[in-house]
């Protein structure tokens, strides 16, 4: 990476001056006209060195050995050093990318990371909340993988809990298994049955007892209870799987044969955990229930066993993590991509795991996503105003079909539609709420998936007309001079790898989106201003084709990390 090379060169200069490079940071400046990179090291050191920052910056700059990497530097108030990368270096880099040699620094080599995402609930809607978790989680997994980590993709399906007692009762009382099985959406039928249970229970509270009875039966292994529960999982999974496939999620990469370790997997793994926490005096009894009370009431108490002996979501999560630490190794990093509304819950969970001595600081990570709002409705299973993902996907596809000009192949429309949905989610920091706006989502001129996909199509159509040599001739020898627009693209291209790295280190796919959007804008500007195929001479033409090829490669690479398909025509 160029950034690393520059870091090394400046660190050498500092060493020669007997200055420490501990605080040396190299970053792109806010404004491109200030060069490729800038460092504030002189400002950092001025105080301890008792020097004027501007003078110190000049001293450091003078000590930097001229090389192909750093073409020139300049000192800028109040003490920054701006660095300009040599054109030849940029062109060398361009040629590599044009040959599709994109090297992402393998900083996570040897690290094992579990990325748990999606995790919808059986017999409940696959909501747009789960869509966010699926999209963001999948991308985070891809990005981390590209930096060398070994990734285990997990899906913590909500397939256990007292609600299944109620569901079984409702199926037996008011349901028809054939009807559920053959329904267009079996989950919708199951949700309706579950809702009916609640409306009926309001009139007849005895139903709650019935529900508990059926859950007890389920726990005790009653044949009929197990059968209906297993059925509910299968009915729901078929539907979820269809959605995953539409979204291009490779379910086969989920642990445990492509489904993930759902909550029920831990049914028989909770007791030892409860015992361990009791032994460690972390779990305490209160009125027959068992709770964790946090020191200094850092968090509200967390219940792990109810009065009636039933376990909870949290109990299963603890058993899950204990299992993971045993199976994948005690240093495995565990990431949960889950809505921000569960923040307190995950804080409590991580705290218990630290108290129990299972994990170290920073080993458990909650990547939170904000809410998805369609005007005013908030998602809720009970109130019946749920937004079903399936409907959103369908709508997106229809809109994408009308968006495109002539005869669009439905496959392309689907790729564009899902690309638009994903981009809309990924382009902003995950924790932010999204107000869903179809026009923004599919806006071909703006910061949207289709815009970036279209830029790729544009590059491809240029390249289809003429196959460039992968390498432009040595620009030094041939007196090549790149114009500002080309240079700007070259500079941007040279920052791709470090952008992926930044995204990985901050778990922030939005950095990558921002980069790809910027690259697209620059390419489109260049495309509008300059002739490519009819350039003034062969040399310039080859250079512009090489740039086009490199842009296409980077867009393809980046979109793939984001789980977005490129299309050849639009
Ligand atoms: N099934 C849960 C829900 O839909 C999400 C699970 C998140 N993961 C976890 N390990 N608790 O809200």
C-alpha cells in the first residue's frame, strides 16, 4: 500500500532527526488540492521538542529522501506536511489494477472471526430489520475476509422459546397443516395464528396456561409438540431461504450445514453455563428466579432463569458464546450484527462474559443498525403493521423494471433492484435510522446502487469497443502527461486498498460506498470531458482505456464485497 510506503519513508526521516515516529499518522487531506496525503507529526512533536511547528515541519520535510513514491512535499500552516505521490508511482499502480492485481493488506491473517448476522425468528416475519442485519452482516464478513481473517458466518435463528408453546396450541386449535404448507407465505399464516392466540387470550386468560403447557411438552420431548415445532422451522426456513437466494446471500456458507446454530441448538447446553455462573457467584437467586446483578449497578439486572425454571434469550446467548469459544478457540472474535434497540442487552451480555472470564475487552463486538422507517409505521409483529421483506423486494423489482429504458431482462432488473436496496443500507453508518425513500434508492444521478452499477456498465461498453493493452507505455520515456481529471482518477484508484482496510478496521461498509461513489463520479466527469476512443493520439487513448479498465475492476471488486452484482448492460 502506498500509504505504508510513505509511512516508512517519513519514519526514516524522523529517525534520522532522532524524533519518535510513535504518533506518526498519514491520511488523505480534506482537500485534494493539498496533495495525496498529509501528516500532522510536526504539530504532534512541536511541544515536546520545544520547536515552532512550521519550522519543525520544514526540518522533517528536508530530511525526507526524494524517491519515486514521494515526488514533492510542502509545509502548510499551522504545521502540516502535504505529500504528493510521484506520477510514475501512480501509473505503476494503475497498471496493476488494470491487470486486476488488487492487493488488500492481509492485516487479519490468522485471526478467527465469527460474524453472526440476519438471525430472523421462526414463524415470525423476516422484517426489514433482519434485512439490514443480513445486508450489513454479509458485507462485514466479506470485507473482513478480504483482509485475511478466517470468517465463520453464523445465523442465530430464533427457533426456541416459550412462544412456541403458544404457536403449537394455535396450530392445533385453529390451523390446518396442509393450508400452511401450501400457502404462498407459510410464515404469514403462522403469524396470523400467533396473533389470534393473543387476541383470544385477552378474552380467555386460560390460554396462557395452555401455551405454557405446550412449551413444557416441547421441552420434555413430547412427539406431537416436537413434530409441529420442527414443521414450523421447515415451513419458515423454506421461505427464508427463498429470500436469501433472491438477495444473493450464500446460505451454504452459514455454519451448521447452511442454517447457522439457531437458539434451539443450545437447549441442552444451558445448564452447565448456569452452574458455572452460580459457582462463580455471578448468578444470584431472587424470589426463585436467577439473575446477574452488575457491580455498582452498571446495568440493570439480567435474568437468566425465570421463577418457573424457564430459560431466556440471554441464557441461550451465553450458552452460544461458551460453545463458540470452545469450538473456534478462546481468542475467536465474535461479532453480532443486530439492531441498535438491543444495545443494552448486548452490553449486559458482554459484561457477564467478561465477569466470567470468558472474553477479553474488545473480543465481543455489537455492530448496531438503526431502524428502517416507512413514513411512520414502526415494525411490530403483534400490531399487524409489519413491513414484509418480500413485499419490499417485489416493489423494488417492479420499480427497477420501469426505471430502465428498453427491454430490460428481469434478471438485470432484479440485480439493479437488490443493488439499490443494499446500497441504500450500506451507504450510511449502520447505526443511523433510515427513512425509506424509493426515489432516493433508485436515483440514477445520485448516490445510489444503480448509479455505481451504471458506471460499471459504461466502462464495460467503452472496453467492449476496444481491447486495451493492459499496460500503457512507460509515461516517463514517452513524455506522457496526465491531465487533472486523469490524475485525480489515478490518485483515487491508488487509495482503493486502504479504503477497504479502513472499512474492515472500523466495521464500516459506508467508507467503501463513499469511495466507490466518488470514483464513479470522477470517472463520469472524465468520460464527459475527454474523448477516450477518439483521443488525440494512441498513447493517450491507451492511457484512458487503462484507466477505464482499472475503474471497472475496482468497481467490480468493491461491489462484490458489498454483495452487489454488477451487470453488463442496463
Ligand atoms: N432473533 C433475534 C431478533 O430477531 C436476533 C438475534 C441476534 N443475535 C443474538 N445472538 N442474540 O431480534
